[in-house]
C-alpha cells in the first residue's frame, strides 16, 4: 500500500492524507476543516476506485469558493493517477 499527502488550497482543511492500492483509496484523513463532514466523506469513499471518487466529487464547491475539501481530494487523487 502506498501513501499520499496533499496540501489543499482555498479551503479550510490544511492537509489531506490517504493510502491507496490498485487504484483504490483507503484511510482518508483530513487535517482541519469541518470535522464531521470530512469524516463522512472519508467513510463514503473508503475502498472506492480513484475514477469513482473523481466522478462523484469533481467540481463540488463550498459556499462562494470555486473549490471544496471534496474537490481538493480529487486534485490529490489526480496527482497520484
């Protein structure tokens, strides 16, 4: 299993960590941000393929921002892909 750390931009979370294997995401953790919502995202994407996570979350925004913690996860995944 490999590990990836991503520093998001334009959102409340300060860091995104996750493990991955065979194109699937595991053990997602956000540092900072909306704790409950980000824990929920982590549970929902656990074991999903990178492609499925990108399909579900890409383009999601938060308030008036042009990105979100979910969209920043997509950027992190694309770094790995």
